[in-house]
C-alpha cells in the first residue's frame, strides 16, 4: 500500500473523531444559547429574586457560549496512543460526550503534559504522538512521532517526518503562530514552572521565548483561575507592533482576560511610538533621571507669580519671591508629593499673612479662622494660589525640561556636561508630538513623585441590594463570586496584578523596570529575554540593580532554551556571524532544519535602491505564502515604506527596532550597513537577520557589512 493511501486512510480515521467532537460542540453551543434565552425569560416572573437569578444564569451561559465560539478553529490538534492501549485527543479546550467521557483533553491539563514532554529517550508511556492539522472542521494532514517502537502494535501506522519540523514549514500569517501543538519539552518545562516567584526564560532568536511566555500565562489562568483571573495578568512587550502581533495568541487559547501593553502604552493616556536614539534613551533610562525629576517636581512654577500683594482693610500685605520660595520648601520637603501637600502650602501662606497682619496691627483684625475665610472669598487671592501652586500633571512638569536653563539646573551634579548637552532638545517635541517610549517611564516616575490630589473613595455597591432596607437572600458562594466580579472591574491604572510577563526584557531600561515594578508589587513574574539582543547602551550594573529591585526577594527559577525552531540553518549562520564579532564566546541556539536556500545579499547604488527593494519584495510574495517583513533603519521608515506602497497586506514595513520579537516567512532587510558602527548596532542587526523562517534578502548600498 502506497504512503499516500496510508495517509488518506489515517486522515479519514481522525476526521471521524473530529466530526464527533464538532457535533458535540454544536450541542453544547445550543445548550448554552438555550440557557441564555431561558435566563432572560426569568424576568417575566416579576420578583426581585427572579431578576438576580436571571442575571447569574445569563452571565454564565453567555460566558460558556463565548468560550465555545472562541475555540471553534483547530479545536483538536493532537493524539496520544499510550502503551496501556488508551487514546487521548489533545486540543484547545476539554470536551466530554453526553456520558461524561473525554472527547478532547485540554492542552493545559496534566493528562496532556506527555504530548509536549515525551521523547524517544523518555516516552512517558506514549507509543505514538500524532499532530493533527486542520482547516476549520476538516482534517488536512497528520504527522507522527513513534516514541516507543517496542511497544507499538503490529497494525499501528506511522506517517510523516515528525510534528515539529512539519509545523515549522507552515506560513506564519499576520499574527504570531500558535505553537500550542508543537511545544517541546524544554519549553514545556518553563510553561509549567511553579506559579510563585520569578520564572526567567532565556534563549536566542527563534527558540520560542515569546510563545512560552504567552502559553505560560494561559497555563496559569487554567491552573488557578481564581487567583490569576481575579488579580489579572499583565503582559508587557517592547512595542505596539509587537503587541498587535501577539494579540491573537491568548484568545486563541481560550483566554481573553490578560492585559497586553507595550512600554509606550503602560501609562494610561499615552500611546508612544516615537523612539529616541540609543544614547539619548540610555540617559533617559538611567536611575539618575529620578533625581533630576525630583528636583523638577519641587521647583517653582515657570512664569508663576513672583510675589503676593493684598490690600487688607487698608493695610498692604506682601510676600516676596524669597518668602514664597521658603514657604514652598517648608511645605514640600524631600520625599513629599507636591499634589498631596498642596493644602499645607496654602496653610503656610495663610500663616505668613496672618503674622504680617498682626505685626502691622491691622484695625479690626478678626480671629484667625475668620481672617482666613475672608481671604479665601477673594477671587484675586484664589487666583494667586492656583497660579502659585496648581495641580500638577506629569506632562506639565516634564515639559519644563525643554528649557535648557532648567534642565542644566536640575541635572547639575547628576549628569555630565556631555549628557546634559545630548539631552537638550530631546523634550522639545513633547507638546506637538507627545512623548517618546523612553519618556513614558519618566511620566510614570513624575506621577509617583507628584502624587495625586485626594479624592473621596467611591462607596462599593452591594450587588444584592434591592431597595432601602431590603437585600436579596444570597449564599456565601454567591457573595464570593460577586466580590471576584468587582475585583475584575479594574481601574484604568490598575497596579495589583497577580502575574506580570515581561517579554524582550533585555531592552527594558532601569526607569522602565521601576514603571513595571509598580504594577507588579504583589505579583509573580515571568521574565523572557536574550542578553545578546539587548539595545541598552547604559550602565549594565545599574540595569541589574533596577531589575532586582522590581523583582524583590522572590525565588528565581531559570530556564534556557537552546533550539532555534524559527530560522533555517542557512539564515541563522548569517545572523550568528554578526553577533560573533562582539560576543565570540556566546552560546548560540542550534537551528534544527535546513531548507537548502541560502540568504541573498544585493548591492546597488542609492538611485536604484527604491526600485530594487520593491522588486525583491514582489519576488518574495511569489516565493512564500505568508508574511514578508521589510525591515528599515529607524530614521528612514516612512521614506522606505513608500517604496513598497500598494503591495498586498502580507508585506509589513517595520524598523529594525520594531522587528524585535517578530517573525516573518521572508525578510527584506534594507541597508544593513547602517547598523554596523557600534556594538548596539550590531546587536540590532543580529535581531533583524534572525526574523525570517524561509527567505532572507539584504539590499543596500554598502558591499561590506
């Protein structure tokens, strides 16, 4: 019997089971929809109790229906044939038949662990592992790994060259490829690491670090939903492009409660995409900037009143600049938050004016309380107070640094003269263009330094309140569920996450670690990165201190990923040759597959470059089915994007920095020579060269790079 015939017969076997699963899924969806409809009908009873029961019934039915709808595509992706004779199907969610027998085991369940962990050396009771490829409800292919040949029955058929390498040949699509069906053992160890403490995952390009981080988030939500869905999981990535890229992964795993943020959007109200040059970003990211900002937050308001003059009952009361500065410093000692002690500053102004009025023996001077009330009623005095000590926003204070004189005064003794000179001008565009990504951490620091005006706490609503004096009868479980529901309704600037995931952590600056750390004070952590890919140009010791302070004394568990599943060996050889120039002893991952297609380097003149880039991109469209990444130098992104304008959406233009963490089937890298002038540039070039899974073409005007 031919291999093709065996393959078709085995596909038919799996199709029969998949049909059964989808038929059961349809039943469950109908049941959920019926329950939701019946819940709404309860409102017709007309009692308060029926309304509460309706809300609970509708909520749970709608939630179940949403989960069933989410998991429709590629529901079953694996099968385990055990040496006991049992068969387990593995998928995105667990489904049982009407007799409560499992049709599909959730990939996160302990029973599915062997799908990822079994190897020929340690099969864990698995004889054959099968990956099932499908398009909607139709099985399109299967790939087998025979892990225990001695235990295999005579009639067991094995097809394909192995699940992992087969999956790697597939196009990636616009979003990040979901590797839930091809997680390997070293990745699975990190995914199922203990929930507490800090899990540190390191590995070179293509080792699946990001996929591990996201699947770990899904695993934690599955294993302890009350803790991690209630407290929340925060996933922090380096850029908005990266966050969009990974955005579909967790929903595809049935989890949509995690919060995804880039470093430029972590602070509410800002969506920063502008990038500072490396040397400027290193200064802004330094911990010394905290002291610079502290000085700014305590300074007098630019253009504020230099004196206070009040005619009170025929007597002139006056506070000059020196007295006002003394009052401000007295009310605002180091460590105080300006917005929170605003009232203390006003009190001291009242005290100073009261002392003058008594000194001048003002005729008919009332008691102090009445004196203050009289002044508070005067519009001119109120306007002075608002101008002298307004409510400060972080952006307002950060914009003060655009003034060279103020910047020099705040940075004196903290930054070198050269650093101050470099920093000048970097804040000029704040008003017109908004902050850079590095500025967002400074804004968060200023928010911490300035504090916020006190506001009355909102009274928590009782979900079981019916009307005055009447409360719905409820059980302890119902009250606990209501409390958890209120916890999920988080503030816009929520800071009590149960778990924090930091991807591309090697690029997080000290000031950014402080920003993330404020949101993870009570959290366990997953830290993912590759030191060889760092773009940090500042003090490495300072970076270590900031990261360790953010993570605290939590126990560390480390995992190293050593296999490059993304790049062909031909592509990774080029990337490796670049990073070896500055890190000759760096342990690099091993690329496990070869395509026989060597990377192409094309050199041309500047006039021909735009047309040639477009020609190469069009050729890549014909060569691969998935995405083509056109990677540009940061300053020329908009210009070079015009060169490929009008091509299909599969062509995506990103800068060399935005490409970090991304994956494309083919890459067109423009002007690689522009990145070879310093170690930071070579690291960025290493990143750009290791984004492609199938084709890599470099196009530039320099023959030597």
